[in-house]
């Protein structure tokens, strides 16, 4: 038994149980430090030892471990045309791939990127240090285990920066206003190549993923494969409460997260994600927390909500909800920087410090007027402060 056992007294039962192996003694025995095997202390010492900083700042797990359907690529932030082999080679040589500019832009502004988040997540769920994951990739030992899946475009929202490819409701809106609408689509489970036994992370997007039967079929396959440890995340608009049948399936998963798409609070949310209601978001957040389901936020910043950023961020922090930024790049007229200098002067936020583009700003105002007309709403009723600045 180590002579300095007091240094282990700060370890809580929750922390101990989270790392405890099958051959470890109970927490109460460990607290007494009586007949505790020497290897238990050695393993804890290894876990507590300071880790060498990860030096490969261009590395991302997604090109090596990720795959998305139906796009058939490793990351949704990559441009449609990219060279995956070159991206991998660049990353292993500590060179920032040009195709990953969206993450570099965020990191250079001091914000956490999707690259950094995914590195942390896979580090945790592979139970392997990111340095060791990097070495595995160098040696070709990586394998696809992180899936992002859009099974259809069925959705009950007409989000202002969205369109018919991702929302059946948008297609309905376009058709009602005699515009060219896209086709509603879905992919079959047979179109997916998922190793249900080795999958570590599955993220369901949409459309609205809680409206997709295929997503719950995939969860049932994970259950049959005895892989309920797989991390499962629903990137939901927050307006849907799972049915009793869906809840029964969800209860099987120990690592379940609902990532709410929230781009503002109250009327700001309701304008950007029309016709959803803020009260439903609050209700479904409570539903998750009552069931110990992890919650997080996917926060998309456009030129419509950047003015309300401090208010939105405060709400996340006051409600203790972790969040990650995404910037609107497409449609370009909704990008955060597409605002006149007179409006930018009221915004203390580095995402808007880009050159003015009068042509895009003109298109932005036209699109707002057009959407308000189609939806029979008025921006001034939801975003009065911003509307006043825009004139």
C-alpha cells in the first residue's frame, strides 16, 4: 500500500466509479485503503499524471474516423469539392488544410471550432489520448466510427437561412407562393453502411431528426448489436417531444445528447426558426433534464442574431447549457459580416469585422422582405431593435 494515501482522499465516488475496472474494489473499501491492490493506485496515478500538450494543432479526427450520409464525406464543413487524401496528409504533417478554413477562422478568432470539439469527444469515447489517436492515424489503424446522418428532409420549420433541401416545410412554403420548390427526399436504411458493433458516435440531423422513423430503426440496430454505450446525439430544432415509443428506445442509451438548435431567445428564436415557439423549446429542455439526457446547443450566428449575441450567450450560461458556434456562410447574404458600418458599430463581436458588401446587403434586405411576405409576419415585431438600426 502506498505510504501517502491521503493524496487520493479528494476522489469522489462518482469519479472513482467512472474509471473503476471490473477487478477494482468498491469505493468504500478504496476509501479505507485496506487491501487495495497496488495496481489500482498505479492506474489512478497514471490518470492523474500531467499530460504532455498535444502539439499537432492541424489534426482533426473527422477525416480519419468520420462519415456523413447522404453527402458521403467526412465532414459537413468541407467544401463540396475537396481532396480527402491530401487533407489527411496535410494534417499528419502539421499543415492546416485549406479545405478546413471554417474551423481555422473560428480558432484564429479565439473561439472553439468543430474540429476541437470532435477531437475532445472522440478522445473521450475511444478512451484514448488524442496523441495516441494521432499515432494510430499515422500507422493506418483508424476506422470509421463517427457517423452523421440525415435520413430525410422532413421538417416542421421554415428557418430563415434554410431551404427546401433540408426542410419539407420550406418546399411547401415555396409552392404556396408559386416559387420553384425542391423535392422532398429520404434515404433508406439499406443505403447506410454502419458497423453497429464498433460505432462510437452517431449524430442524427435533418430535417428534424425526431420525425424520422429511420433514425429509430438505427437505434434498434445498435441495441441488437449490444452497443448501447454508443454516443447518440439528436441535432433537433427543439420543438418535438419524443413519443412514448421513442422514449422507450432512447432509454437504452447511456450516452444520449439532445443538441438544440437555438439561435436566440424568445422572439429572436421565433423569427429565425419560424413557426416554432420558444415555449416548446423550454418545455423540451425540461423534458430532457428530467430524464438525465444531456443537452447542448448548436448556435448558428447570422447577421440577424449577431446583434443579440450577448443576450443569447447569457441565456446559455445562466441555464448552464454548453454551446458551440457555427457561422452562416451560405446563403452569403445572411453572413454575419453583411451589415452596414452603422449597424456594426453597435455590435461588440469580432465575427462582423469583415468588409462591407453593399450588393449582398441589398440582397439581404430583399430576402427579408420576401420571406416576411410569404410567412405573413414582420421582422419589426420580433427584432425591433435591429429593425430600427436597419431603417
